[in-house]
C-alpha cells in the first residue's frame, strides 16, 4: 500500500503523482490495464458532464466535473510518459505556445478592431501553423469524432469562407424543401440506400439553415428532444390519471391527447 500523505490542499503535481502511482506494477490493477482506446468513451462522457454542469449553472458540480476531465488529461499523458513519448509539462508547453502565437494582439504588436478580426486572425494563424494551404484541408481537419450535427455545422462554416455558401437564410430554408422532396421520391421507390443518402442531405440542409439563422443545430435538437420528453411525460400522466397505460390507446387516440397538451402548454 502506497503511503500518500494526506494534505490540506492538493495541486496538479499531486494529481500527476497519484495517477503515476496507480499505474505502477503494485498500483491499481484496473488503472494499469487501461489504454487510450479503453478509456476513450470515459473522456467523452466526462466532457458532456461538464457541459451539463454549465447548463445547470451549478458551480460546485462544474468544479467536480472539470476535475474529472483533468484526470482524463493526466491519465492519457501518463500512458505516453510511460511510453517515453511526452510528459505533462510538454503538453502544457505546447498549448501555452499555441495560445501566445494565436494572440498576437495580446502578446505581440498586432492591433485589432474587435472580436471579428481576432477570430479571422486566429483562423489564419491556425491554418499557417498547421500547414493548411487549401479550404479542403481546413474541412478535413474537423474531427470525425464530433457529434454529427456539430461537425456538419463546423464544416459548413469553414466551407462558407471559400464563398461556397447560401446567399441568405431564405435560400437555405428553400433548400430544405428541395431535399425533403428528394427524400420523398426515394421513399416512394423503397430504395434504402437512396433514402439514407437523401435523409442525410435533409439533415445537412437543416444544419446549414440553422447556421444562416445564427442558431446552433446541436442545441436546437437538444432543446427539441427535451421538449418532446416533457410533452410525452404530460401525455403519459394524463393516461395514468385514467387508470390506464399507453398500450391501452391507439396511436390516433394518443395523438388527440398529444395535440391537446401541445395546445395547452404551448412551445414549452
């Protein structure tokens, strides 16, 4: 058993040392067995829990969840430290250098007029440091592992910088109707491959419309899902009040209740 001295306050160096100890031959069997791939989803889940804490405006929960994300960073870094590739200080060094380089208006002599120019400079410096010389390369650099809607919106935003974009929100909205018509044609044919292709186009066109309207498609869908769950709960509550279950009703009967509840609670 490792004698880790109890302290009044721990810092990042303590966390790095704790993870190192856990990975030792006489440390924790579970921690020793982990690889980047095996805890990949853990990292994703922890990030989403940070987002939930932000949405709830819960600072205590945010502090806890940020700690869990930091643990993931230290853990992945420790795996590479053991392999002799890099250590935590190098991770910090690289991100510090990146922030200094991408903020020449703060750490250099560049003058900017506002946030828009800051963002333009950021993207230009990013492309330069990553050796990106074409718009295609900027699209390809968007992580495939991002949630589909988020990735689609980011790709659309970067493509727009090339001039390939809808003129305005109205034209983007019209494109949704065009894509829906093509999906309906594919559905009429019963061709599953074409239906999948056309449905993807509908979703992508919706993301483009959201972007032109100044909306975040990921957030919009999250809000719509939450709204559906609230209305579903209200429908089931009404059904249970009658001493019945959802299975006792036909789809048409449930639709009547749904529409009544939708009308009563509005857009909530």
